[in-house]
């Protein structure tokens, strides 16, 4: 079997990253990768547990001289975001990721890579499989469904763990130690719809916005990148200002935590308004390109008149949907007053789907202040109710509150300075990490989060730096080694 990552260092990390990349592991489809980890642990004669959520707990005893050091939990998640370009033929349920080495980067062929959080899993496996490493007792915690609401860690069995120090390996900027993160939730907005026959003397327009940069709805929201769902909503709003409009289709996004890169809608207008609509669409495309020239240089809006008739919803329901898209809050809501430049609260309209009986919208809500998160959700509920839609909230997860005193943060800083000859950046992030749940379930655990450089996660442009993966793994080993007299 040809190995794409053969001869890259660190060899064990690259070997295991390629191994797990062969196994489909999208969120909700983790049974195979979870079973693989059970078999992996048993092959090393290590104690392993698998719970009903397919979370994995693997224990490796301390090496000689480290018996009195605290047990360290290495933590990452097994699942990955499954996104692909529209012209990419790939079945995430049955096919592994096709890896490509491109200079200093590992990327995938037209899909997300799964560096988030496959690198953490590969790090854990490399530590567990290597008997030459000096370390305290290790507990490898591999969770599931992180990308779709953190259901795995929400159903964690803390009684399976003894560790008092936790190293979360789910970050993507080398040289940063994360010490706090936002909490969040999913808001599902549903508006009932009913379909009717094609209106007489009408033209069916199709609008497809694509080529957007996209990205993570937490880590990248401060980039002010365009959201295709929002832009299509603006197009529909502009058209309805001068003529009747009836929506036939709307498909935008598949993940609430991804800034939507592509969205498409088709709608009916009076046939004598065709030229006016064409003019409006040209004007809107130019406006979008001007607004997002820097953030989304590849933005394109494709339009055409469809010839095959489609059923459509009523004009009144179309108005309600456009009202929702125009009034639901989106983007940055507030910046932190304590940490300059940190987004405190935000939303992302990640999914918009016109289905058989309802318009379904999913928003990712984030805030590092619990009461502000509740207030944003309340706003969504009121906007929805006023328009005739229903809002339900799911996947609520807690924030990771900053700990003023942390021994592991101090030690990690010392080890980092020795290796890199500079200080690490101690940061809080707007994205959600499982650390909030972990702290809630294991009060008093001392934790930090770090990882190697990865870029454009949650998008098909996702890539990981090979040299950074090596440096950060060496740092992890150095940190474990220095815990002898912790």
C-alpha cells in the first residue's frame, strides 16, 4: 500500500495520521474509528474503555521515575468536519481522505483534511505506541461528535479518568497556549411552508453564490468574511422591493459552525420583469465583490433562467423567509472589554434549507459570557416568533473560564521558552473547545490547549504544516518529560 506521508517526520505521528485518514470519521459516523482505537490499544496491551457515545479512554502506565508525577490526560476528538467543493466527487460515509503533500503542507484533494482534530489523535497514538518516551501516567481521551455539538464530551464518564492535568491538543496556531474559550449553542429556526403550482406568466431565476473563503464560525468570524446564506438573502430582499417574488428552492450550507461558502436559490418573478431582475443581479454581484474584495476575492454569483418548472411556496411565506434572513442577527455581536481584539459574542447563519414542509435555518451562537449567550438566543427566539417561525435550542455547551493560577500553564511556558527562545502567547479564543465540558465534569483539573499550525479548517482549503507538526510534537514530549518533579 502506497503511503503518501512516508519518510515525513515525526514518523510515528505521520504514520498514524495517514492510518486514521483512511477511515471515514465525519461527525456522527465515528463507530469505525472508535473501534479502530479499541483494537489499537489492545494491540499494545493497554487498558481501554469505549462508552456508549463511542468515546475512547486509553491508559498507559508511567515510565520509570515518573510514578509520583500526576497523571496527564491527552485529549482530542475523533470526528472531523466533512466539507467538499461542489465539483469534488467524494463520499464521506464510505471513503477515506485523499492526502496530498504540497511543500511544507499536508492537504486533501478537494475536501477537508481532518487535521482538526486528527493531528491530536495521531499525537496520542504516537505517545502510546512509543516505549522510549519518558512520561507520567497517560490517559488518552478521544471524544466524538465535537464538531456537531460536543455530544461525546457531554456524555463523558469522568469516573473512567484519574488525571489531574489535561493537555487539550485541539488548536491550530503554534506558539499559542489557549486558556479560555467561548460557550455556545445551536439555534434551530423552522418556518412552516406549503407549496403551490407554478404561477402563470412567470420566469424562474436561479442564483448561485460560490467561491467564498468560508472558514470556522468561531475562529474566523473576526475576519468578516462573506456568508453565502446572508448574501442570497440580500439578493432576494432586493428583488422583492420592486416586484412579487415566490421562492422555489434554497440550499445553503450543511454545518452551523462553518461560514457558508456556497448557497443557491431559485425564485419566480413576473415574466415582464426579467430584464429588471437581470439588472438587479448584476448590480448586486458588483456590490458584493466591492464589499468583500479583500476577504473573498474569488466571490462569484452565477445566474440563469431555468426552463423546467418547479413548485414554489406562497408569496406570503416567501416574504416571511426573506424577513428572517434579513433580521436574524449574524456575525460579530460584541468584542471583549477585557482582552483587546477578542470576539466576545457572535452568530453564524450556517444552514438554510427550504424543505418539503418548512424552511430550516441553523445558527451557531457563541459567547464567553453566559448571560450574553442567553440574551442572543432570546433575540433569535423573538425574531422568529414575530415572523411566525419556531426556535429550538440544542447543543448548549459551557465556556472555559480562565484560571488565574495554573501550574501546567507555568511549566508549559518554561518548556516553551527553553525550546523556542521566546515566550508563548497566552490567549483566549472565541471558538468553542471541549475544555468547558471537561472542567465542568472534572472540577479542579488543570489544563491548557495547544497544537501545530493548521489553516482554513472546516473548509476544503484546510492544510497542516509538516514542520510545525514536528516542532509541536517535540514540545509535547519535552513537556511530558519535565513533569517528573511536577
